[in-house]
């Protein structure tokens, strides 16, 4: 007597990754901070609504965008301070 072949249940289908989250991460890494932040929030909102994968990508895009924005502001303040100090010292 032979035993019937046992079949396992098929695996769950892979969740689709949200495209906006991917684009947001790439745009943030490239350096378009504001666009990356906005797209990151849009992607995060879509992930919550649709249940797609990509929440981490959207969060990473938002974090990278804000870090780049803060660094840009610090750089601008530094440049303005150096230029201001150079113009003051050259008047003497």
C-alpha cells in the first residue's frame, strides 16, 4: 500500500513594494531633499492605505532628506559667517 503524496500549501505571494517609496529614497540620496521628503510622506501614506511593502524605504527617505536639509542649513550658516568675517577683516 502506498501513501498518497502530500502537498504543502503554496507560499504567500510576495508583497509589492510601493514605487513612490523607492523613488523617494533614490531622490533623497541623490540630494533633492525637499522632493525626497515630500515623496517619502506620500509613499508612507500609500503604504498605510494599501498594505504594500516599502514603509522602511519611505521612512529612510524622510530621515535622509531631513538630515541633508539640516546639513545644508548648517553649511549655509557657516559660509555666511566666513564671508562676513572675511569682509569685516578686510576693511582694516
